[in-house]
C-alpha cells in the first residue's frame, strides 16, 4: 500500500507505540489523525510532528465511550477524508498493580472490555462501511502475546486481546472479497508506560523501543499487507526491519 496521501486513524496515539505509529505513518507521507482521551497530551504528541511539516491532527475522544465513536469518525474524516487505515492501538490494563481474577472487580473487567474490544468493534463498524464502498481499506488490531499465553494477573487484559484478535478474524471472514483487510499484530514487549505500570521494577533495558516496532509495522503496511491473508496474526519481532 502506498501511504503517500492515505488517511490514517491511530487510537491511543498520545504516547508509546501509538505515538510512534502516528509519527511513522506521517513521515511516510500519510495524513494522520491521532486520538487519545486527554486533549493536552494528544496535542503535545502531535505538535512536534506538525513542526516538521507533517500532516498530523490531534483529537480527544475516549474509544471506550459509545457516544464518542461517531463524533470521532466525523471529526477525523472532516480533517483527512475517508479513512484508509484504521489502527486499534488504544488499550487499558485495568487497575494496577494487576489483580488475580478472584480480586478483579466486575466493573474493572467491563471497562477493559469496553476500551479494548467493544470500542474497536464500534469504531470498525463506523469506518468499514465506507471502506467496503470504496473497495479498499486496512484495519490493524494491536494485540499481545497475552492473547495466546495465560499469564497470572493479566486476566482482564488477556481476555480482551483474545477477543480483539478473534473479532478481527470474524471481520476478515465476513468481508472477504471486499478489498478490506484485517491484521492482528503483536508488537512484543516494549519499554512503555503501560509495561512499566504492569511490571514495576523490572529491567527495561532489554525491551523493544516503540519507534523501532512502529517502523516494522508501517513497513508491513507498505510492503506486505495486501498480500497477506486477511485475519492473519503477525509478530512484530519477525517482521522485516524498516
């Protein structure tokens, strides 16, 4: 996929991998909208990129809030036009320190699912119809190895990532032949605020850098996304380096 001029929407874009993806897509020529809950943080992430002369826009919405989805999509398409690439990166662990399932409040599980699964479902519904009409589009689900391994205390997050991945596979099956593709991408362990919140006091020096992971993912979109079976699961560590 040639990214020059493409409209890209990245959720959870104020920091970590989301911020790195926003920057990398923009530097490859895309017109990018970044979304996060806090306006100040989102603007701070986007402003330096605009200073480089890149087309980057900042929106403040909560993807876990049903009432935010259509205003979000309306604002994004008003800025860059119909979305060509939708990146579901926004995610929450739930309360930290992480809890075992017996200590996990039902309300905390519900919030994790709202942000990590239901939000992407709603946002995809709001965007994919236009993609189908145009016969092109790509939806990237940023997932985790927690979707395939059972780690104690990661229950709510793990369940949400399992569901997100399978949601992507079902979308892929239902929209087969329309020109709209879905990929699940596991970025691997990275030195991000989320990881530090989840695993305090660990040795972070061996973790991946969000910028390097973002470069691999965007290179995937540019060079391989259209040739891969829709619904595929990929690991960033095994992708071609940018």
